[in-house]
């Protein structure tokens, strides 16, 4: 007697992770393309194109906001990396740029970590002076907002 027909067993998350640990699928773009919802979007040319345009616009906007925020206090570079990550989910060039950026940041961090304390202090002071200059220049060009209390030592 033949065994009854059974539905194939669903692949567990651990099995999917193990599959990604191999060299078969290595890039973020390929991982996203391998998902069920992305395959469904890619099946129709119009939805695939609209999705890619949407990813490009959202990722580009995030990168632009991050670039504008770099000289200001806050997580400017983190925002840029987040935008590159969004773009890298769909575009090979963005994935390559993200990998290049990761390598350069690692090199810079390793170099700064290998320097003496006084060099690291000078780098910190130069960074603080640059940020201060950008904030003062921004306030000079745009004007001091009305919500800043009068006792803050800035010109009006």
C-alpha cells in the first residue's frame, strides 16, 4: 500500500540560515530576491519596476538626509548607512558601495585605535571644532529659532 500524499514540510528558519551560510547566496540583494513576497513582485514587470523605483527613492532620500546630517550633531553617518542598506537590498552598485564603506570605516577605526592618546584627543577636538563651526554657521545663515530662550548666549 502506497503512503498517503503529504504536503512537503515547511523549511524552518534554521534551515534557511544554514542555506545562507553556504556560498550559494551571499549578497543582501540575493537574499531579498529569494523571499516569497519579492518573487511575487518580480513575477510582473510593472510591479517589479515600481518596487525598484520605490526602493531607489526611499533609499536615496534616506542617504540625502544622512548626508545633510553628517556635519550636525547626531547620527548622520548612521543614517547614510541605513540608506545604503535600503538601496543595497535591490541594487548591486549600492551593495558594493556599502561593502567598500564598511571596509574604510573599519580601516579608520583601526588606525585611530592604534594611535597614541594625544592624537586621538586632537582628532576629537578637531571634530568638535568642525561641528561647532557648522552649528554656528547654520545659525548665522538661518537665524536663531524663536524657541531658543533669550538667556542662551547666541546672537539674535
